[in-house]
C-alpha cells in the first residue's frame, strides 16, 4: 500500500450526547451494555477542544460496550459541561427529525416486553413487516436524551432488509 493510500477499517465508537450521564449509563446498562472505561472525573486536556472544532471542551464520559461484541464499536456517552449540549423537547418528538441508533437484536418482541415493564417508552408496539423484507420485527424506544434506539431482528442469514427486492426497487445493487 502506498503512503498516500488509506482506508477506514471499522467503526470505532459513536458519541451519545447526554442530558444526565448517570441516567444514560443506567439506560444503556438496561439494554445490556457494560462499562469499559469510566471517565466521569477526567479533566480533558486543552487539545480536545481543537480536535472537535470548539473553543473550549469539557465533559463527563463513560465508554460502554456490548459484552456479546467486545471488539465491536463502543458507545461514548458524554455529558458536555462546556459547551452545554442542547436536546430536543420531548413534547415535540413527532415534529422533530429523529436521531436513530440501530442495533441487531435477538428476540425483539421479548425486548419490547421486558423494557416496557422496566418503564422504557416505545414509539409503538413492535412492527412485523412482510416476511419478504427479511425482517422478523422492529421496535423503537427513546433513550433519556431523545435518541431513538431501533431494535431490529433479521431472519437468519440476512445482513440487511431486502427493501429493494421486496418493494420492487433497483435490483442491480
């Protein structure tokens, strides 16, 4: 590979901005995540602000992983102290374009039942589309920060929905 050649190799982590870090950690633990690294009391070095294109940056954070995917991407939960993050008004959910994080899920219907009993708010009951799509079911709930967590269960051997084929779209891709 030449020196100028480069390539992305995998998703490393995604940042979830949090209203309340402790509440968010509890929610993601409920989904099955574990704490990999607790950075609630770390003072960020000055260079962090520049990396993110900010004048100043401080926050409290916790890195979390799914134990079933220990080498998979991490969730970096951050409660921004400076600058403060803004969040959508929960009352305006149906008028705001959602921020969605999707997870492959085993037994999406069981997840819906267990999480509903734990007080998690869902957008609607699980949806079971036409089997031609390759989807067993999908359910979406809200995290404490207004993000939608999509849980999707696919049929065995299916990598993604078969929307193109099932809905008569372009089959060349």
